[in-house]
């Protein structure tokens, strides 16, 4: 696949794809005879993985470390697993914080809606 096809498929800009490759966030993509990037299915799997992990808030540095460990081979399986477990813990903590924030927002919104209802009742009484 070309970079434009991958960009469209994953809704990621071509500049972002180039950046991810340049910093080692995705393994180096092979190029065709014309020198253009030629994404394989495996490359696309990396793009999808990175997009998912970034969407969940994992730091670029952690993902670069993960990719580097992956490229070192099977002897890094435990290190990769440990890295992912740590990120899962952090994600769960962020989700709990977000849940608390959502609950607070829901409370505040309900208070505003309640105030609107009270104002409407007052307006109706004054109209009568």
C-alpha cells in the first residue's frame, strides 16, 4: 500500500506516518524501486497498533521502547509484557479518574438543568 492509502485507511496524516517511522515508532517501511514507501500488511498492523495505543494515551516514548524491544527478538518477550502490564495499570487509573470527572460533569449538568426547570416554572407563574 502507498502512504496515501495507509493514511486514508487509518485516518492518520502522511506527515504523522513519516514522523512515526522516523522516530522508530513503527519499524522502517520498505520502499519500491521508485523510492516510495510500500506498506505491507505487517506494516499496517503496526500502524493500527500504534494508533490504538496512542488513542488510549500511551506515551510515544513507551511505544518506541516497545517497538525497540520487539525488534530485539524473542528474548525480550518478558520485558515487553511487563511494559504492557505497567501501561495497562496506568490506563486503568486514568479511566478511573475520567469516570470521576464524568460523574462530576453529570452532576453539574443536572444542576444546570434543574435550575432551568425552576426558572421555567417561575416564568410560567409570573405569566399567569
